[in-house]
């Protein structure tokens, strides 16, 4: 099923046995989830292009169209540009920024929802555009917003502690912030399985996500480390490829705008399949 298999040991054992299996394998589970997510993308490149290219082209056309309709000159985007031309008002800039953000968010969530549904429901894209499911995109946006607000609220305690410590204990404050940030990122990933659930129309609560990922914090930490190192290696490769005039640019765009983001989305998809649907990693 697009890289995730249902049944097998997961289907034949109880939920407690499944959780016990995960705890016993957590040291390698993070690595397995990452490798599976990468294989999922490279093994379905045709579907990756079908799901991403169409929405990206539509988004580009809309943004360029609004840009031209508002009469904003290209020079206005230059960081060294002085005052805007009289024909360009602050309202025009505000409208453009609003449309830009809206189009980017809708496009990103459209692609993410389509990818989740392709992997988990085998909803294959047809033609040049994936199905635009407004209700699922809106639900996805709601979950992302909820997680963002939750993470901001969770940062308040450490902010208060750092304020109390003051500059005299700056080193301790930095260490505390780093450790707490890593802790929150792990928590975010544990809760992030609500995103694929919303995409496929099988919503789960935050408590369900938390309970189903109990005991795998170490695996998620390893997953984050491996994913970070992978991205660093890819960026280094881009730096080397930059010396190649055309091929270097094409590969950089291909990996930077398509492959890497889709791998990140695939990580959420794989985690949902493993922790909620109890699928095997094949």
C-alpha cells in the first residue's frame, strides 16, 4: 500500500503487544521511519510530480497575476529600493502580502493532504492536478494552527524562567532553552499524527496522538537527528553542485522545493501509519 503494509504482525496482535513491540524496537524505529519516508518519496516520483507541480504552477500564476494587477514594480522587491512609486500604496502591498501568504498556505496544505491520502488511502492523482478537497485542507490548517498555538503556550514557562535567571546566568538560560526546545519539538512530532488523520477524514484527538506515541520519545529524537543530518548533507551537496551552471540549479530546485519537503510530510504519514493504523514498515 504505497510502502506501508497493513496486517501481518500488527493485525494479528493486540494493542498492548503492538506497544510492547514498539518499545522494544524504539532504538531503531526512528531510523526505520526516516528510511521508509525517503523510500516512499523516491519510489513514487511520478506521483510526487503529479501532486506538487500542478498546485505550484497555479500558485505561481495567481501570485504573478495579483502582483501585476496591483501595479507593483519589480524594483519594489529589491532590498535596496527606496520609496515606493506614488501609484503603489500601502494598501496594495498589504493586499499582495495577504494573497501571497494565503496562496502559499493553501498550496502547501493542498499538496500535504493529497500526499497523505495517496499513501494512506491509495488515492492516486489523475491528470495534472490532485483533487482539491477544501474541507480536508481547512481541517489540516486548523490542526496546524492548533499545534502552533499549543507550542507557543508551552514556551511561556521557559520564557519566564529565563527572565528570572537574567543575564547573570546567561549560559544556563541558553542550555535550558535548547533542551526545552528539543523537548517541545519531540512533543510536536508525537502530536503531529493528527495532521494525516485530518487529511484522510479520520480525525483523532491530541490525547489519542499522545497515548499512541507513549514510550517512543527516544525513537523520535533519533528520527529528528537523522533528518537534520540528512538535510545538512543535502545542503552541502547543493553547495558543491552550485559550480555546475545549469544542472546544479535544476537539482537544487528539484530537491529543495520538492524532495525535502515531501520527505518531511512523509515522516508524518509514516508515523500515522505505524502508531495509529499499526501498519508494518516494508
